[in-house]
C-alpha cells in the first residue's frame, strides 16, 4: 500500500493556526529520505501563503484542494496519501467525512480531537472496517492525549521493570496523573470545549444507552477509573482536582489493548493546583461556563469570545510549558514519572501530531500490529516514545529510589 501512494503525508487544515505550525514542523523534520507531502484545504490562496512561509530542507509541498462538504475531494485526497493529518475541528462537526474517506481509501489518519463523543462515534461506526483493512485511525495525537497516554504507558513500563516474572501481567496496577500547564488556548479548542459542555448531558445519556453496543477493542480485563475526588496530594505538593477531559478515556482504552497494564487497571486524572483559593476560583469559573453552555443564546455568546483559527502569539507560546506527574503502584512497587515539555497547545502539540504521522510513514515495520480506531500507546508505543524524546519532550522516572527487579524466590516469599 505505501509504495502505491502519491504522498507520504497530506496535511488537511494547513492554513489554520495549528495547521500552519504543523506544516512548519514537517518542513524541517529529520527524515530518512525526502518527504513526499502536500498541504490541503479549501483555499488555494491561503495554502500558497503557508507554502511560501516555509523555510525547508524538504522539497516544497504540493497543494491539494479539498473540502469537508465535498465527499469526492476527500476521497481523492485520502486515496493519494499514506497518512492524512487533520487539524480541522471541532471534529464532531467537521471530522467524520474525512475519517470515513480515509477508511474507505486505505489511508492512516491522525487528528487532535479532545472530543469524547466524536471518538465514541468513530469507534462504533468505523473500527471494524478499519481493522479489517489494516488502517490505523489514531485520534488525540496532541496534548490531548499523548503526554497522558504515553505517560501512563511509560509508567507501566517503569513498574514492570521492578516486578518479577511472576508479578508481571498478574498484579493490579493503579496510576494517577497530575497535570500542570501554562499557556494560551486556541479558538478551535475553545469552540470544542464550549460545544462539548453544551452536549455533555445528551452525550452522557447516549453513552449509557449504547455502552453495551460499543465495540470492546482489546482484552476484557478489568479497566476502570479511580473514583474522582478533590484532595491535597503530599507527593506533588498540590491540590488534585479531577479533570473531565478525554485523556483518562484514552488511557483506559490503551489499557484494554495492552497486557502489560495487568488484570486490573485503574487510572485517575487530575489538574494539580498549588493554592486552594485558585482551586475554588477555577471550580466557580468552570461551573459558570458549563451553565452558560447549556442554553443556545448564551452558548453562542461564549463561542464569540474566540474565533476559530485564532491562537496566542509567539512570545506567549515561548513562555508556555507543561508537566504531567504520574504516580504508579503495583502491589508493593511504587514509581513516580514525569512528562515535561514546552508550549502544550501549539509548539508541542504540532510536534506530537507531526511525529505521530512520521512514525506511521517511516516506522511501519516497527509498529505493533494494532489496527482500527486505536489510541497512541497501542498504535505506536515505544516507537513514538523514542521519536518524542528525540525532539526534546521529556519522559523520565523521578522516583527517589531505583528499585532492582526482585527474583522469583523473593516474589514467592512475598506471596507467602
């Protein structure tokens, strides 16, 4: 299949704020051979402007005109590509036609969605066909949700190194992730968040009604969330506030697919906040935003606060950062790991998305044989970890000790 494709990568939405950053990253990416790629979108003039701005050791990208409302154009684009990257959201509104075309035309697909409803819909409608065609549909390849999904994967590996062969694969595992970040929010992310809040109740009811009909992708091991609560965590010196994002859903989907997560896996996901007054202020602000998003007129007012395609300036992005602390335990073993990087919403997100696509292009022979609608840890695992660490994103075990693996005899003694 790859040799028959005209392009290695087609970037759809290249003229948007995040799309232009992904284009810039791809233009200077280190690849084993010249990248065959194209920028895609509705406006040739805008695509020309993005192409003219690129400072690139790569060959100049071609331009492809495609529109989410034109099925034929999407099919032609997907047919030409080994991997399609899309930054065009909100995905619940604009994402399905392109994803459908990729499945039909045999193109791998990566996106930036943070919308659980969209991923559930795509899992239900396209997983079986994509799996049968050996196509990888990989959602949430940015700050949602790579630091958390690969961070949990990295933490499981750290626990696994400490366990004996008797313990591995048999010991329940619990991981909690604590997120701190500084940076601005794009218009696209704002629109996705407001619309998700507006549909939260309807989506929750729909999920309950069809949960038994969603395909179980992976082993039917016990996978669940840590019961959410607000608490002060001494290990990180901050208050932990549950984050109702897509990230824990992605981590749990990886846990179903990967045996290393054990027979019983729990994951909790939190925002880490130093001061209690800040916690109270955030809760009040989110509560107010949620209430306003329930009504059409006030939801429209919220959406007008930020235009889609807007984003913070370069000076703001350069000062932005993130850190995810993951505390893991499996039986008597405990570890602490961290994922750290720069600007989460743009610089690092564009890097993560581009490297996910490049892994699908250049590392196909090293990837797990995992197809369909699958999360990043299951689809690309160690390969994507290597790529991201090489770009400067930190995945590190920061436990106080470095426990040596126990012997079988020691494990038997502990079991008794």
